[in-house]
């Protein structure tokens, strides 16, 4: 290996390390800080306690926010995933989407959230819909569409075209084929899509701050306004709780990808 | 030959003389994809218990024909009847057809046994009866040991066996096979061909089998229908189609053929071909200027000495030794001929001058396309 080659390698490794340190540092600071017994955020904590967790979990305000976040995230998740699956069915039956439609569905990925948020704000004010949880759920679902659509198209594209005809000749009607054949095959992608669109809404800040409910705000929105006023270790505790939920979601996704590799292979061509 | 099929008679005579029902009758079927007509006014019947192969090159419309019978494509014109019942507009799930596809169509999230149980599950068959029928079907295709495996854990041949079991377990009225062995290797294809044939005979279920493999068609079928450009080119038992093809295209499509253009005027059992040579042929004058003498390679005799059935001079161009027989490419009458001779008989060398010929009864006059 040449010298310049080695240097490039070292630089690449260093870059990746720095990248991860940068990404993980806030978490490394936040988690221990949440276990402090003091009134102010400090790192490292000199005295460990669950004080701020009990404060957060006993606070009406935080719990209401969490409930609001959860409701919106679930509605948003269902809308985004169902739409994604429907697009998947269209692609399965009628072939690839036209480039215009594809671009439209993927555009939320390209447009900055802040642009969507300010645009929505101006539309929603005259309609007196600002702060409506349903509107926020729909807006967040739209932002999650690129992910759910891509996952769903990939899943349905991989399903053999004659599988539908096969199930149909075996006596199954369209709804039976959908429920008993297609959805189970696409199940891993659908679950992944549910998790990712849930996550998308669960930690989304920009839209929540601009057009979301104000009095009973979603959790990220509430954290943002809380941070502007005071910065107690309660914030670290909430962050850590959010982190745990995200890790659980990531773990489920990881397990899904293993299951998928094992169970969705075609028969091999060699004979035993 | 098309005419007998067009009548779509509900009763026809089997070779044994007993009357058999028509399982499938297709009448004046036309299917268009935009400007392109995939099938043109095609008529066809399948008798009860018959294994009919639809053979044709790719793009001939044979898959469209099968999809029409399956109900996944609808006809622009024409009718389809199953045992007299009009199913032209009937959706696939009501047609009681067992179909096996070229691509693997097992449900990957279900075990082999669960796959086979699927049609019974849909029909809400009693659980105990389901178990019994699935066990029977598994046994029939020899997959009892693989019952609880997932499709990813079995081989391609086993997958097609499972698909076959799934297609027969609910006792379909007819069976459709869409190149079911297309994805498998040669040796396996042979075994499965035999299994499909014996299964079909045991169940006495009419079967419409689509393939582009003429050897497969010949070895499986009661009757072969050759489709070309969306129309029926020929219809008959394998022997008949091989021995007396309608034209040079059919002769070349079904096996190898030596076709020598001639004016078709018979004189003392001979016709004139290129180089003003007079070659023996059976039958009568064809009455068409565009005719050909057909000699199958296995009827072409090659000899080092001139003799009764070896009267024309030829030059060996290439010898292909295949074990039980060898194929010899020869230059004669200004064209290239192929002879198939016994693998044990004399070895010919490239460039060697030989004599060739055939018995008059081994050559016929056919139309030249």
C-alpha cells in the first residue's frame, strides 16, 4: 500500500471517529446529567438521584405533552404508512410511477421543514386551523411520505408479479389476497415504515413549533419553549426518556432486518 | 386443421370410440394490446382428461392464451367455456383452475404444508379434511419430509412440486401450466415432466400446458397445438405433427429438418431439386411451385460407397459426436444438410467425400413458407 493511500485511510478513519464523537457527545453529556440531584444542569453529576425523573413523570404538563405527542405521532404514522402501502399496490399492479408523481411524493425530502412550516402557517391562519392537532398530524405524515413510499415500493416491487394471479387461481378474492398474501409478505417493510413514520412525528420540532398546538404542545415543542425559559435537569430527563424510546424503535428495526434476510428468500436453484 | 377446432363441438370422439366431454372450448378469441393483436380469431378445444400442449416461439401469443383461460387477461372478442359453461367474464377465483407458473409463486411466509393448505383455507374446508388432503397432496409429490420447511429452505425442483401440489389439492376442474419447468435444469426437467404427466393421468384432469420447449411438448402431450403469430399453425398428436408438418417452418420448429426447395412436380417418384438432381419422395405432386422435400436427419443415410439409398455426392463439413448418435453436417445440392447417424457406426472426418440418400417413403413434399 502506498504512503498516500495510508494517509487517506487515516484521514477517513479520523473523520468518521470525529463524526461519531460529534453525534454522540450530546447524548453522553445528557444522560448522566439527567441523574443529578442539583437544580442546575451539571456534568459530570456529583450526586446521583432519580429526582428529575420523578419530577417529570409526576408533572401534569409534561405528561399532557407526551400524550399529545403520542396521539399525533400515531395518527401521523397511520396516515403515512397507509398511503405508502397504497402507492406500493399501485406500483405492483400498474408498474413504476411516472417521474412527476415520484418527484411529488419524494419532494418532502427535498424541501426544508422550515419552508413547509412558514408556508403552512400562512395558509392555516386565515383558515383558523393553526394549532389543530389533526393538521399537524397530516403535515408530519406528508413529511414522512418519502420514507414510507420508498420502503413500500421496494417491498412490493420484490413480490413476484404472478403471485397475485397464483393466489387468485387458488380461489382467493382481492381482499383475501391482500390480507393473506400481500401484506404478510410486505410485513417487515410495513412495520419498518410504521416505526420510522412514528419516529418522524415523535421528534419533529419545526412544524410542531410553527403550526402545532400551543397550549398543550407536543413534547419536542414543549421542550423547546421550556429551554427558552429555564434549563433545569428536567430537560435532560425528558431527553433521556425520548432517547430510550428511539433506541427501542432502532432495536426493533434491527431485528426486522435480520428476520427479513432469513424469511424472504426464494427457493435455491440447486438440488439437495 | 383449424376448422375442426372452430366448430367447438361439445362432443367429440376419443380414440377408443367412447364419447368424451369438452373441458375447455375457446371460440374465435381475439386479444389486442393497443395496435398489436396477440391472438387473432383463435379457436381451440381441450377434451376431458386430455393433456394439450400449446407450443410456440416467444411472442407467439401462447402465454396470452393461457392468461385468458386463467382469467387474468380478458378477451377483446370471443368466448371461453369450461364444460359448456361460459366463463368469458368470470374472475379467476371462481374458475376452479389449478395453475403452475414458470416463476416461483409459493407464499414465502408460509411453510410448504401451509402453502398447499391455502386454497382449502380460502374455501373454508373443515380443518380435519384440510389436514388429510394436504397430507395426500404432499405424499403425491414426495414432499412429506419437507412439509414444515419454508420456501427459502427448499430447492427449485421441490418448490415446483409444492406449487403443483397446491394447484391440485382442491381438485380443480382444469389445470394450466405456464412453462412450469422453465426455471429448472435439464435433468430435473425430465424427472418432473414424467411426474406431471403421471399425476395428470392419475387425476384424469384436463391440462393445458404452455411451453416453448418442443422436446417437452413431444414427450408430454396427447395433442400439441403450435401457435404462431397469434394463430394456430398446426393442431394434432405429436407423431402426426412431426411426421407430416404443414410447411417448412413447422418442420424446422418441431425437430431438425432438411428442406430442399422444388417445383413439386412428381415424376416416377422423384422431384427435381437444385443442381437439376432428381430425388426420391413419396406421395403425389403438390400442385404448388413453392414446395420443399422434407427429409428428417435420422432418415438421411451416409455412406462411403455409392449404393441404393446413397446416390448423391456430398462433402462432410462438420461432425458433432453426441454419444448415442452423431450429427453430420454435409454440403450437397448447393445447400447444407444434416444427417443423424448411429454413434457406433463409421466415423466420418471433416472434408471427406461421401454418398448420401434416403428411401422414397422417408421423404415428403411440404409447403414452403
